[in-house]
C-alpha cells in the first residue's frame, strides 16, 4: 500500500474510535511500554497530540516516575524551514498553536538532537519492518537523522501493522519499537 492510501485509511479508522476504546487502548499501551527492558534516559522527546492521535501523557508520566531526572521536550517546526527543533518543557512552559494546529512551546532551551535518548514519534501507521506513515512533511525523518544512532525511536499505534509500505525510500528512518494495544513490535533485531 502507498503512504497516501494508508494515511487516509488510518486517519479514518482512528477518528471512528469511541472514547471508551481510546482510553482502554491508552492503558494497554502504557502497560506494554512498561514491559520494555529499557532505561529511561535523561532527555526524552515527545509530542503534543492532535486530531485524535495517541496521547503520550501516560508514558511521559511513567518516564518521569522511573527517572526523575528526565527532561521532556517537544518539537517546534517553522513552516519556512524543513528542520525541526526540540525545546525543553516544564510545568511553566507557555504554548502557542502552530499552523498545523499543534501546540508548541513558545520558548525554552533548545536540545541538541545528539543528547536525546528516546523519541516518542507520532504516526498514523507502520509496517512490519518498522517504517512509519506520518503526516507527510518529513520533519521527523530529517530530525532523526541528526540524533545518535542508538537513540530509541518508539511509536504508538491504535492498530496493528500493515504488511508493507510500498513507497518507503532512503530518507525514511524506521522505528525501534511500535506499541499497540495488542503487542510490542520490535524492529531492532
């Protein structure tokens, strides 16, 4: 399947989820995340959800519980620049909504991508090789290429993988794990 077709199909499926299932799925995915045998790093990049996306708040809270030294950070995009920045956040952070409707920190310390130990990545779908379908702007793929090789890349999906994304290319950066309500997919073997 092509990314554009997967994008359309999975947006529709995601929007059809009822609130009860969505809450249950969030709890199940947190349980799976807790089962990963990873050390929570000192710097975690996460994201602010929009359009019925998976909300990583429970995972963020768990990261802070397991490692109180963890600094959470969020992406900031500039529509005139293809490169995304990562900004540290805290309880006092003030947010602005960007042109895509996504809340972003209006100020804060910029994080060097090489310092990030874990990136929680938004997605619409993924395949059995760890390739993901995002929103088609390429911000994350360009950003992830600037991170360390061993930076963990984890996605969360309400749905199981598709067999194959037919139009991946050398610019796509695959996930290490994707967590669904049913299971943990591992791609780093």
